[in-house]
């Protein structure tokens, strides 16, 4: 893999850098061009068409989380762009249990997340202003082994994702990025069975839903270097950390790093 | 179309994954008839009453045999509550903890918790387990313990006392638990509708009865004149009548009432 990347670095033309032709796609409405790649430990993307990009997160596959994202950009004038992004993530606990050890008839817990994001970007001089609205549905269902417990639950969130990119030169840009909760709701059902004695039992059903109020959000400032092929982003953020993929805010206010690296060609 | 999307997602989020809490039958009307005693026991009404209530007295006697089964429900549920061993307690604390791990917020699910209680009936002497039948009741939990009405089915339920066999709908209203389950049940209203047999063939019946705390199990009997009494059996085995003046204890030829008043017939 390393030799492949080195070969790519040596042979591919200068595609990256902060130019109108190669805008950063992470926090914007922009997509990769047709047949363009973005390879990194955190995300792999491919431009299937000039307006259609496919993504996956390799490190999530390492944790047996199936995932994929499709991003479509129907509108791009050069200064203005709009895109829509739909993802699918699934963690099936059965994948962690050998087939020979799985109990027949047991529904092992499955966690699914479906994020949908609408993004808009406006490029003006040395700045790009981006605004995204992310809708995420998270669901959980399954039986918890050895506890006679079945659970179904979920979360629904709507999040505003503004980002400003300030290009200080062709290589370096500063990125001010934020996430603000607009809507956050949790719901769930739990069924647990108690064997009271040999003649009786009770199945207790718990259900509930709650829309959480109050501010949650975060802001980060990072430097984004974009060389010919290699890109590096380093920065720090503070606030309620938003768990990637499921877009759920951690309630505590913390400092967190903003790190990413990838090769684009 | 896009402008409708957020609203659609919100609607989906709002209804995702939540089970519908069962709705109990309304026994308020029935309870009101027990509070509306209009008859006065005297030499005229006493023989009419015992004659009119003869068949119902049979049901009341059999209902006494059902009481052990019904009280068993409360014993079991009370123990479940008091032991606090449940991953989800009826107060919902357990699920709150589960969610706190995710959101850090305390969530009270008590308004949504309910249980399905299943008990094998005692059966007749010599019955195999699968011949004993069962009692299946739905219970709604509140922060104080239980909603006043529990309901469900008796399925081919056999009880040795009276050689009873019951197959139908059973509803029970608890009275006097407003101050918490530990304070004890002040009164109990029972309603049964379905197939019933008492040492004989099954017949279609509908009957109701009410426990007078520490005293008797009675049902309503209305004379042709419209006068309404409560008639039943005291826990000491005597026939009990309640009229507008209070409870009476009766033999085959006389009733003794409040202030040692006596009516002979």
C-alpha cells in the first residue's frame, strides 16, 4: 500500500491545493471530479461522476461497521454549489460472534444510522462559506444475551453545520467549523422478562421518548494544508463533541482534536 | 419537494421505535353502581333480596376462589417493585441510566412502562401442567406503582375450589392505592365475562363483585322496584348485605345490621 501511494505521489499531476478546481469536499457542498480519488485512513472517496461521489470509512470497517455514503451535487456555478449526502452505517453484534456460538432464534443487537445532509457553499475571494443541515436517524434493536432483555431504541437529530474556509495561500487555509443542535430526540422500548417462579412470569415493557432542549454545539479551528496530493488538517475544537456518523452530541463540553490526512489524485 | 423533506423527517423521527402503551378498560361506571346503594333492608325487602340474589351469590362464592389468584398478581408485582432488582424498575430509573450513558440526561420512562403478567392457574387436583390453564394480565406502571386497573384473560383457567373453569375477559380495579402500593389495597372491583363452569358444564356469564376491605365480597342486586343493594359473603362465611344504612350480617331468617338492629323474615 505504501509503495502504491509513493508511486501515486511521484506520478500524478498536481490536482490538489486550494484552487477552485480542487475545493475541499469534507465540510462543503463540493464533490470530487469524475474518477478522482481521496484516500485516507479515516475516509476513502471516489468521484463516480463529476457530480456524484461515493465514500466509505475504512476505520469503521475495521470495527465491522458496514458503511457507505453517496453525495450528489446537482448545482455548481463555480461560486455557488448545493449538494445532498446520504449515508448508511450498520453495526451487527452477530458479526462479533462465531457462527458456531450463535444461538438459534436470537436476534442479536443491530445498530443502524442513516445521516442525510444538505449542504450549500459560496466561494468568494479567499473565503468559502458553507452551511449544512444534517438529519440523522439512529436505531437499535435486538436481544441482550443472558439478561432476558430485548430493546428497541433510536435517536433523531437535526444539526446545523456551518464552516468558513479562509485560504491564506494555495497550500494553507484556516477552517472555522461549527455544529449546532437544532433537534435531538431519543426514544426507546425495552422488554425484559422476569421468571417469578415456576408458574409465573412478567414481561415488563418500558417505552419512552424525549426531546432534549437546551443548547448543544461546538466550534473548531484548524489549519488545512493542501499540497499537490497530500492533505493534512490539524486543529482543536471545543464544545459538545458530536459523535461522527450518528451525529449525537456528547453532553460534556470538552476540548477535542481535529485531525485528518488524505491523498487526493 | 425539498422543502417538504425536513417536515417528513421530523415526523419520522417523532414516531420511530415507540410502542403504543395499552389502554385499560374503563370500570368507573361499574364502580359507581357499587357506590349507589338505594335500598333499605326491612321485612319486605329482605326475602325479596335474598331470592333475587341467589344466583349472583353463587358467582360471588366462586369469585372468592378467584381472589387468591388475583392477589397473587399483586404479591408478585409488589415483590418485583420492592426488590428493585430489575434492570428497568417501574420508576424507570434503569432505563434512565442506560440512556444517561448515551446522552447524560435523566429520562423518566415511568409514564410508558407496562407489564404482561402470566401465571399458570392452580388447576384441579391431579391436573397436568398443560391442563391448568393460565391468567394473563396487563399492568400499567406509574411512579407510585400501578395504574388502578389491570386487565386480561383467563384461559381455560381451572381452580380446585368449586371445580371452577374460566375462559374469558377479566378486569380488576384497585381502589385505595393512590398513596402507593405499600399502603395496601383498600378495595377491589372484579369484572368477568366469558365461559364459566362450577362443577358442571360451561355457560356464558358476566358477573362482577367488589371486595369490601377486610369484610366481604359483594355484588350488586337490584329489586324489581329499582332498589339497589350489595349482597355477598363475609370473610367469616356469613351472608352480607349492604343497604343505605350500612352493612348487615344475615342468616336464613334474620339480618343484623348497624346498631344491632334486626330484621326478621
